[in-house]
């Protein structure tokens, strides 16, 4: 039957039944494993580039907000894919699931292509506006030229992985992401330093290894979705419904994409403010934010894992299970954030020293680890709530939260703090934004969800 699930998963991936906590654990662990592989991917790049010198380390730190902005645009489509597909799976409409999966991959490739063309065209003015000088700009161009040319290979696999997770499979995407990380670990030193007869390519080598590794992920993901999962349509008439698919995805993807670009754009502003205090301040901020990403990989995994659980149950009208999912996720997030803050505060010097032997870089990174982590438990509530509302088809609430946190709060406070107290003031502004918006929006969202559960409204139809 066209509307039935593929035979291989007829009895698998149903998240509307069974223990909510068990589903979260089953999906979070492989997702954490996969994200850890990707984060280690970035840390490996950063480690090898740091061996080239502080100038190269500063150059790669300048690229993070830009690459993450493009990543975030495609992540908007990834969030939309997970949200739309999981809710359709919850309703049992598999003919529509196949059509939407096919169109999601086509849209993701188009978004990646447009972002690459625009990014390459405006590379120089963009990085100059961020504070890159004549020493770092050539190094940035070496890296970003190759990265932009291969951006479709980097971004498209994300949507394929989201479609698998929407169907309740987190293990296959995790395996694919792990393979990507392993390929990068092998290629990075070879291409950066010119081992085994390869030319020494330095920054270009780091970018090329990233593109090649992600090309492997794209090939593997398409094979699994088409041949193993059977989630792609073979009908020649599916393009007649492309406009309907576009409407469904863009309802989520546009606000989610805007939401996801706000944080890296904010980081770009922070990098520009820190650039006034030298390459060491920029390099230290790059170190600190990468360490944060590594420390919160399990929280990121949980945020991604809860999306299909919430999406399927919301699509099926099981709002009590949606509320249970949120309670479990929030409790874990707060506990983990408090633990990370204690560890980073106690071991700030050795952690910073892993990524740089410059005392100036280490000193600034230590300041960050002593100031910002105290507010992790508040700030990390917002991404979890944002993921939940995206999964339920309410991305506007997510956009409001992220906009207020970064644009309306963090950036103005950072300008004021930087003017009054330099780097310490900028880091204090980040901490203040975490605390104020985290507490405020948590209370706002809990009241909203309690009202929804009590009223038992009909689920959204998009």
C-alpha cells in the first residue's frame, strides 16, 4: 500500500507508544555519538591548524561564524524536515512521507548552492567587516574558497540524516557522521602538513579534507535513504506537488533558518568586538566556543532526539507525552549544565592549554571559563525549548526567543560591557544574557504548554 510504512520499519520507530524516557535515551545516545564525531571533527581541525601558529588559529576562528551561518541556514531545512516528516509519520501517511523526503533533499541542495555563491562572492568585504586584517585575510581565503566550492557536499547530508531520525532511526545517521569524522582525522594531517608524498597545503588542506569527508557522508546517506529505508518516491508525478512540499517546509524552514543564523551572526559581532583587543582575544574566543560545543554534545544530542519524539506524538495528538518529553529533557539539561560549569571553572587553565601554548590566549580563555559557565544552566534552556516548538510546527516562538536572547540582549550588553570593561565586560554580557533570557523564557513557555495540555487542542495540520 502506498500509504503504509516500508516493510523494514513497519514495527520500528513508532515513538507514540512505550516509555518516553526510553525513547529519549535510545535516540539521544547515538545522536550524541554522531554529534561528538562532528565536534571532534572541528576540534581536530583546530588542533592541527593551531600547530601552524597563532595567526592561522585566529584565521580559522574568523571562519567559524560564517561557516556556522551557512550551516544554520541548511539546519533550518533540517529542522523543517524532521518536524514535517515526524508529524506525517505520526499520522501514518507514508506516501506523503516519501514525496516530502525527496523534495527535502532537492531543496537542501538548492539552498546550499545559493549560500555558496553568495558567500564566495562577498568573501573579502564580509571578513574585513568582521575585523580580519591583511595578515589573516589571505589565510581565510585559502580555507573558505575550497569550503564554499564544496558546501553542497557539506550541507546536503544533514537533511538526509534528519529524515532517518524522523522515522525513529538515530543509529544510521550517527554511523555516517562517525565515518565522516574518521575520514577527516586521517586526511587532515596528510593534507595540512604534506605527509606521504602529498603537497603541504596548510589551510587549504584543512578545507579540502572537510569537503572530501562530507562527500563520503552524502553518498552513504543517499544510498541508505533510497535503498535501505525506501523513503524516496519513484513516481514521475511527484514534482507536480513540489509547491505543496515547499510550502510545508518553508513554513518551518524560514523562521528556523533565521533563528539558527542569529547565534553565529551574534558571534561574528562578538568576534569583531574582541578583534579590537588583538588576535589573542579572537583565538581565545574560538577556543572557548569550540570547547563549549564539545562539552554540551549530549545536550545537543538530546535536543535533536526530542524533536521526532515530540513531532510524532504531537502529530498523533498525544499532548501528555509531549509534556512528559519536555520535563525529562529540561531536568537533564539543567543538571548537565551545572556539572560542566563546575568542571570548566576548576580546570580552566589545562583545558585552554590544550589548544594553544600562547600565555595571552590561555589567559583570555580562562577568563571566559570563569565567567560564562556559571549561567549555562539558564542559557541552555532556550535551545531545548526552541527545538520543541519547531517540532510542534510553531517556529515563530523559537524565533522570538532566540532574537530576544542574542539581538535584543546579548549584542547591546556586549557593546556596553566592552566599552566599560574590555574583554571581561563582553564575557559578562554573554553571561547576563544567558541568565535573564533563560529564566524568563522558561517561565513563559511552561505556562503556555500547561495551557495547551489542559485545553487539548487539535494538532497543527502543516
